[in-house]
C-alpha cells in the first residue's frame, strides 16, 4: 500500500526517524553521532556522553498507574541506562517537563523526589543540573543524560565479533509483566505481583554493570529498551553478525514470570523476548574475557547467517515496542 | 489568598520551579548547576556547557502561525542563545520531539530542515547528535544544547559590578511585535511587516557576540528570553546590583517598531521592555573594556538601590513572559 503523504503511524518510528535524521547536518564535534544509545562529543581536552529520552502521558504512561514519584524515577532510570550502555558513568541530567497549569505543586515536588531518589540510588554522584518547565495539555517529560567515559572507549552496538559470548545484566520481561498486570485491571493480581508492577513503575537498570562490562572488554552493548528480540537485532545489524540465543539460558528469566503469566493467561516467554522496560543491558564479550558477575550468558555471536537473530536455531522475528505503532 | 493545594498557575513558574529544584540533589560534576542560562559540567579533563528548552503546541507556538521549518529553526535558536549567553561556543544538540501519529512525514522533514539550517546559519559546526521521537496528542519539542568554553570561564548572571556598562547585542521587541501582528489577524499588516513576524518565527540570536563578550571580559550575561525588564532583574538579583537603563538609549530599538505599533494600536516601548523572543544578549562590561561592536550600551550598573532595575531613574517593574501565567 502506498500512501501519498504518509504519516509516522503509516511508516513506523524507525523509518520516520531515518528519513528525518538523514536530512540533518553532522556536528564537527561528534565522535559518535546519532544512532547509538548515546552520542559522544569532543570538548577541548576530553569528551562526554549525552542521550535523551521522552515520556508522554497517555502514550508512555498513565497518571492513574504511575505516581509523580514513579515518573521522576523512571525518567532518570531510562536515561542513565543509555549512558551505562555506552560503558560510561552517568554524571548529570537536564530535565524538560511540560504539564497542565492545573497540576498541583505537590505533584511536581513528588516528581522531583523521584528524580532525586533515582539518582542517589541508581547512580550516586549524578544529579539534575538544569531544566525547563513549560505549560501543556498533557504531561511530557524529556530527560537528557550525560556521562563520563573516564578515559575508556565507548562500547558501541557495532563491535560484536563471531565467537563472542552474548550476555544480559538485569532482568527480562518483568516490566512487561507488570504492564500486562496493570492492563488486566485485576486488582488482586496487581497486588499479589507488585514486585513485577514496580519494575514497570521504577525500573532499576544495572548501571554499575555497564561500567564493569566496559572494563572487562565488552565488544558491544546496549540498553534493552524495546525488548530482547528487537534490541538483539540492533546489535546484529550494527555488527554484521548473527546473535544466537539459547532458549534454555532464558529459562531463569521465564521462570520468574510463569506464575503471573498463568494468572492473566499471558505468555512468559513473550515477555522475556519482547518486554523492554526493565532497562537491562545486552552485551557481547570476547572469548577469554572475565565476564562480570552481573551478566548472565544467554548465547553466542556467529558469522552472519540468513537470520540476524536465532532462538535455539530458529529465526527470531524483530518485534517489540514502537512508539507510534505500539 | 492561600490555596490548600496550589497549582503551578496559582504560584507562577518561578515559584513552582524554585520549590521543585529545592528538592533535588546536586551533581558531583556540576561546576555551575541549575539557575543560570546553562550548566557547566566537569569531564575528566575539560568541561562542557549544557542547557535545555521546551516548546509546546498551543502554548508556545501555533501550527497555523509557524511552519515545521520555523519550529525546527526556533528550537535551535532559543537553545544556542543560552549557550552563547555563557560565553561558550555551541557544539552539539539533542532533540526530543513528540508529535501525534497522524503527523505527515513531510512535516518532520521540514522540521529537520529547520534544525539543520539554523545550525548552519547561526552556529556553523554545531549539529544534532541524538534525539528521541515519541507519540503525543500535541507537538512538544525539547532541545538540549551543549557548548565548549574553549578554556574560558563561563559568563554568569552574578558577576555585574557597579560602574559596569550595560549593553545589548541583537534586537529588542521585534519578536513581540511579530507575535502581536499575528494575534491581530490583520493579514495586510502581517504581510507589510513580515520582517518583524519572521523574527518571531525564526529568531537570529547573536551567537558570535556571546563569545566576543566573553573574550572582552563581560562580567555578566544572559539571553533575553523573557523580556529586558524581567531579564535585567535576573542579573540585578544575581549580582546584587541595580541595573540603570537609559530610555534614550532604547530609542533606536523603539523606532524600528513604531510603524507597526501604530498600525495595530500597540506600544513600541512595551515590546522593547517586555518582548523576549528575539533572543538577544544582555551583558555588562567593566569600565575600560573594549565593548564588542555587536553590543549597544543601554545603561550602567550601580550599587544596589531600592529598585533592582531603573528606567531613566524610575523603578522598572519585573514583567514579561511566564509559561503558566502568560
């Protein structure tokens, strides 16, 4: 089907972004520009990492499911996960917030509390260094996070090599499980599995593990924000390799989700493969590397075959979250 | 009047921000944190400047008054003006954009064109290094801009000293005039004064002048984003001085606006004093400094008197743009 003036919904987020970014000029100061988890910018004598992410009411969150504290926490967590995925130490955030004029100050204060607590818990030393507050009809949150590479090279998506071990730090599928529970509307299930719901509301990305992976020589890494299936494709594509995941190695992640999955007639393995909002890290390590304990091996990198990503030998389709298609 | 759960509209933007920021923890890496035009962040061996600004449909712009190109341009201009106001050279931007799914791709492309053209025209070498595209019910644009101090100290709001000369680089009141013309709905007036309307749509902040001011030894500087009256108060307050503006020195700015002001029965001097969106620079220079040619002297800094800002000897009230109050 050809559309004369296609909308973003017609094309999907990736294509819309690609068409948009292709029209931009590059920065003279960009060592790594757009296309990875974060950009690396030269200063006179050193460089810093920067990344930005947006959350919109009614699209990325609901005010009846997330408190202002949750949203502040999540805005920090999602962004520092991208910094960590470069192997960098988060240093500073700026926060752009737009809210209706009728928003209560106590809501703003709780939002700020969430920002602060997430900074102090997830990445001690990081803080909000600026921001903007604007009026809007719905709540918008855009955070830009910065990080320091501390003299190391950034860990990109493009460095995976055949023979590398594929590994995950953090949980898989829990945030998706939590979202499904919220969507089910089943109050007793929501309260019975509140640990899962809380991963959706206040994700805990393994920030330290990102730095450890860099020090251990990780060849590629990213923040699993759109699901293992989709994000493994991103590494496979950027590195021109095949990522071969062993389903047996996912059993531990799956087991944690089976009870709530049965409760609401959902699929635990689907959550593991396509749930992104745990903000865990997916990385590859060369043979012989001492893989940090926070990482669990789930597969290997092979020469590029006919499929970019395999699950126990079968092609794994690229599916997961798209802001516009859903 | 005391309100039990005051809203942002109840308190105004400044107070709402103050209450919010007071609850945040600071960054270990912030040399200059929130409260100025931009924040300064240490990296291992050097530092960079970062600032963020937001534009929301229906609040900060109307899609029938501004094209997508205009909005891309303006998003860049408003942010690099803040970088320039620190005396820094803009280096890189990240852009968070949220739009309805029904937005046409051509709109996004034109937006990107506006980003690119503004970068190349206003600050050659700067570019977009990352971003995020999200779904929303209204258009929301948040840009974070970064800059390099090139070894210089940042020019803050707090350094003005009695005896300094107060000077402006760029125009005053033109964007406000352009907005008033658009609001008047008078098509012939809008087309007769399209140069003024275009300052509203595509401001041209004097970026180079910011760097020149820093080199010339400016003691304080900011981007006039909320109007001369309001922004002069910001320097006066941060520096604990009085800014004494000579109205005669504003005559040149006023003269440029008198024709369109008469046409729609408005006040040219009000636009000069309260119109902010030209994104010009207000700076102070010590006696003996060679003031860059881009700057026009408009007054002097004196010891703090009873009023923070004087206009030809009379107290000038602090008025101008507030995102929530209007």
